[in-house]
C-alpha cells in the first residue's frame, strides 16, 4: 500500500538562524526504534521546546499546542501567591452601616405632626354599647281565612300588597275550605310573599261563621310545625297600616290595640279595644251594651300573641296543656274573648301597643258580600253580549 506520510520539506534543511539560536536539524529526530541521535551543538533550550517543535510541524496540531502552552502558563500564574490576604475575618466586616432617614416634618391642614403611632386601637373592634348589636327581627305569622265571594280577589290582592311591604321574616298562612282554589293559589303566587296554602277539612256548612274552624286549622298547623313568631289573625276584608305590622314585633307574650269599626248600620264608627296607660291595659272601649258580659272587649284583628304559647306551655307556665282553639259553641262575637281567656289570665299579662294605645292602626269595615260569587277563573264567558251598542 502506498504511504501517505508527509515527508519533511527540503526548505528546512541546513537553515541558519540568527544570534546562534536555532532548532535542531531534521536529522536530529527520533528513530523508529525509540532511540534518538545526538542534538546539535547549538541546542541549549529545554526538552519541552523540542517536543513542541516536533508537534508544531504536524499542521493542525500547532494551534492546539499553542493554546495548551498558554493555558499551562496562565494556570501557573493563577495559583501563584502574588500578594497578602488577611485571613482574619471578623463579624464587624459584614455589618451594614446604620441608615437614618433625614428628619421630616409632616403637615396636614397647617398642623405639625410630631409623631406617628402605628399601634392598633382595640376599642374599635368592640361595640360602643350593647344597643349596637343587631338582633334578628321576630317572624310574623299572619293567619287569613278566605272563602268564595264576590270581593275575594280584591281583598286578597289588597292584603297581599300590604304584606309585601313588611320587612321579612313573614309567613302568610291562607286557609280555604275543602279544596284549594286555583284563583286563590294564583293570587298568592303573584304577591311575592312567603305563604302557606292550608285547607280546612271540617264541614262548616252548619256553622254560621266558618272562619272559626279555618283559624283552628291554622293554629293546628303552627302547633304541629312549631313555627316561632307572633301570630296575628288578619281577616282579608280589614284595612291595615304598615305601622301595625312593625309594632307586632315588640310583643313578648300578648299584645292588643284599639280597632276602629264601622257599625252594622254603616252610619257611624265605633272604637273597640283596650284603654292603656303607657303599655299597661287599664280598661276597654265598647259601645255595645249587649256585649258587656264579655271578659275582654277585643276585635279578632285587635290582638296578637307569641306562637310558642301553642306548643310550649311550660315556658309560659300554662295551667293546662290542652290545645288552644277557637270555640264554635259560643255566640257570635264571643269567640275573641273565649280564645283570649285560654292565652292569658288577666290584663297584667297584656301589652298595649302603640304607646298609650293612642293610634288607630286598622279598620274593620263589615263589608259583607255573601250573595256575590266571582266567575270561575275570573273569565267572562259572555263578554260579547251587547247591552248598549256604539252608535
């Protein structure tokens, strides 16, 4: 096989160098057997330069050898100690200098602030007085018996709009006879008041005032579900003010107030209810001589009581645990008095509202429309009948 070894260039043979320095001649190379000839008489450099010279002639290795040479020289100079370093390191050498901000004077509305306190005032986290604690409002339980008659929709809508303006919590218990009317249910849904539609299963055809059993159905519902709040019998044909419903929340056990009533003859107004000294009941208003045998002269919409009296007799120290209900065996006009006698013993357990019982907050108008019935679904089936044609 032909050899591709590069022969030494003849330009390097017998080359002279100035100042007597020079590299050994090409004849002074290593022999193949590992021995070498003697060096020339002018060879006085270290053996390292001879090795570099040999490698230097290998073409691309020149640059590599040159970099390696200078790397070794730099490494030697880098580790050589050329100065003095103090090895005694003290903690004070690492302390930072104390930095003090320049003195500044703060001014707010031409007043000089000499100091600023960053402390927390714990008094701000506490209420100033016990009256600052917000207590939840008492729930109002409004009981309304209703039945099919000409003004039923008008009465329910009017009362529903008033209850809608009362602050919650409030639940409206509307009691109907036998079956629930779709018309009544639709009215209740549109009022936006939280309500419960209750049915009275008692056959009241032989009773002159069926609302007695309807109220008893509501009382049974309150007792069974233990609803907590102030119970108020609000008939749908009466007129009420918002002040009345706000005053009901001040009652603790039993509250009463005077009611303005339109006489049966519709030609005068009478007053029925308590006479009060502040909130203490000291007498009664009445213009009906035939009813002076009653114990309490109060209208059905003229009192309210705590619902827990119905389902927690021990709390109020009731002598009897019998359920409190209205009686249908008494004469008309005596249901109020006989019912109140089951709730309280005397006037000392009553609270007159408002202060001094000096304001009229509801009216009983006695608008009877028993002979009128509203059309089913409030739809006029014969609305195309012409009574007076347009000319």
